[in-house]
C-alpha cells in the first residue's frame, strides 16, 4: 500500500503553536512535520543532537520550527520547553507527549529501569501538562495528545516496565481530561500498533532480513496485514488536536490496523472447525 506523505488539509493549524516531545524521529517527527505542513509553529524536543539537523531541514522548507536538546527525565527541562514556546510565540495551543523510554524489562528490571520508564513516561507527561495547560487556558482552550501504545492494554513477554508505564499513561489521560474539561482543554491518547520506527527497523535488520522478510510476518498481527508508517499515526494525532475532534476527550484512539480487535484465531489462515456454539 502506498501511503501519501501529507494530508489533504491546508493551514488547519495556522497561527497555532504546538509543543511535541520526542520529535526528532519516527512518530514524533511525522507529527512535527504534519503540524508544520498545516501551518503550526512547533517546538520539539529530543535526546539526540541530530534534532538540530531535522529542524534545519524543516526550516529550509519554510516551516517555523525550533528544536531543544534534553532529557524528559529532567523536570527543569520539561518546564523549559513550555517557557521557550511562550517566549517565541506567546502562546501554546497544543501539546503532544511522545517521548518515552523503551525500557522493556521483566523479572530482571532494576529500580533504575523502573525509574527511567515511569519518569520519562507518565511523570514527564504529567509535568508537561502542568506547564502547558495554564497557557492553553489563558487563550480559551487547547488540546493534548498523549502517545500510548497497544502495549498498555495487553500482556507481552518480559515487558513489565514499558507496558506498565504505557498503562499508566492511559489512566493519567482520563484523569487529566476530567480535570481540564472546564478549561476547554481536551486530552486524549493514541495507541499505535507496530510502526516502522527506528526501533522496529533495527529489529528487522538484525538477521539481514529487513522489511522484506519481517513486514509480512509482523503484519499478521494486524487485520490490515501490514505495519503502519509514522505518518499514519501522525494523521490521527492531528485529528485529535484539530477542531474536527472538538467533542472528543478522555478516550484512547487505537491506530493499530486492527491489532487489539483481533482474537487468537488471527487472520484465519489456519482452518478451524469450531462446530456449533
């Protein structure tokens, strides 16, 4: 399937300001690019210096975008993202909490593993909302998208830390949505399935097989028989941020190609004679 790089909307977010954490690559970068393409000014963060090169590339395309290097585990850095956005543009309309620690540990998890998973994840998500929500309230409202995962809804082998942290994001989002509704601030989550991000690409390349080998195999976990491209997750995030979702808050939107809806019989490629119920 060919996935168009951009949506058909034009200037949907003109004059709006967004803060996106973890925006240097993968889903985060696709969200930053999508918001910029539709007119927003965007401040994004990342833990790798290549974010500067990403920002320069986007600026050459005429986008109003700024990169900040730092770790979401640092409370002062979280606060500084909101501060800088207000310094630059005088407002914050949108927040996308995307940066997360992919610490996948089970029985072997240390206290440090747990601290990293929870602090970079739901704690940082909470800190960012605490900083940005007052700016949204001051302009009459706004929207937050917290990136969660199918992993927050299911059990996976040796994934205590990551899955528990993502599950916490889901509950945090519901509580944030309730507390901020009176300020006209909507808060929702997205739960992607398998997406062709750097981590997945690395896993596919371990034996030299790459997308050609692993795409069809991993695709069988999804009704649509394939993995998502980051831009497909970005489009869903932009829907939740937009006025098209003006009556949507406190919910999770699975963008998973049918992963969560599919039962253990999978795609039905093995004949099962279930008999009569």
